[in-house]
C-alpha cells in the first residue's frame, strides 16, 4: 500500500491529458468499491462476529463522524485534482495524507484480524481509492513548487503510516478486542465514498461523462460483490 504512493512517477511517462482523463473514472471505480465494502462486507462481518448490537452501530457512526470532524474542523478534504485549489499548502497535504493512511491502516489491519478474506477485500478497496488520491496529492505537491523526486519521496514517507497502523493493531490485538475497529472502518469507507468521492463524479455537463462515471461506479461495486461471493463460497 505504501508503494502506491509512488504512482506519481506515472507523470514522467504518461501525458497530463491522459492522466486527467483517467482520474475521475478511477475515482468512480473506487467509490463503488468502497461503498460496497462498507455496507455489504464490513457491516455484515461486524454483525456476524459481534452481534446485532448497539455498540456495533455506535462504532460505525463514530467512523463516519471522525472523517466528518477532520474535514469540518481541520479543513481537510480528499481532493483528486492536481490544481491545488482545495489544499494549497503542500505540507498540509502530506500531514493529512499521513493521517488518512494511518486510519486506513487501522481499518485494513482490523479486517485481516477478523478474517484474511475480509482483509484482502479491504485492501483492494482501499488501494483502488489510493491510486487517484496519490496522483492528486503528487500533482498538488508539484503545483506547489516541489521537484518530482522530492515529492515522490515525501509522499512515500507519509504513506508509511499505513503499515505502522497495521503493526499497532496487531500488537493491540494481543491484549484488547480490536474487532470493533471493523464497523469503525465501515463508517470510514462510507464517508469517503459518499461524501468525498461521489460528489466529484456527479453532475458533470456531459451526459456521456456522467454515464461513463456511473458505469465505472457499477464496475467497482461488481468487483467487490464478486469478492463477497467468493468469501461466501469459502465459508
């Protein structure tokens, strides 16, 4: 997952026009995958392991609210454009990305602690989101005047909070029940899909563009549904 931060190197071999055309379809695909993971994989698995109890849904809502608080009070927004209009301060990009990667690491690691198949699907959904996210972050760093090599290195360093969070969950699991991190992660994924990603892909001027985004959204859902079916057959 940390290596995905190096995806910005694609800008060295792929034209800006090609990348610009690819970003929003990737965002659409990621939105569908994360929505499906949240509502059809994480939540059912949480209920199966923890019961259909109020604490599960409190954890779910807490995961949603955490991202809301980060955006509402820290003015942090997941931007998938390279213009820097939303997040002009380059170090703020790296700090917020590091926080996001840490939370994502908690989510994916907790999924692996529940079931390796849940962990794999969580990793795939998060990776699909990280590709356009890291391309956008890299573009903002370049727009802010950073050299490409420096931007890649610092972007990679900020992504190392992901495996660090995974280690935190692993060692915490020796003494406490980390299962409640899974519904918390479901809330995270739902917020990212519904609040950050979907608004970027809807209501474009072109009907063709809107249809393309919707198709990629459905493809993202279909991919994760296929993993859900695979998980069901493995039980």
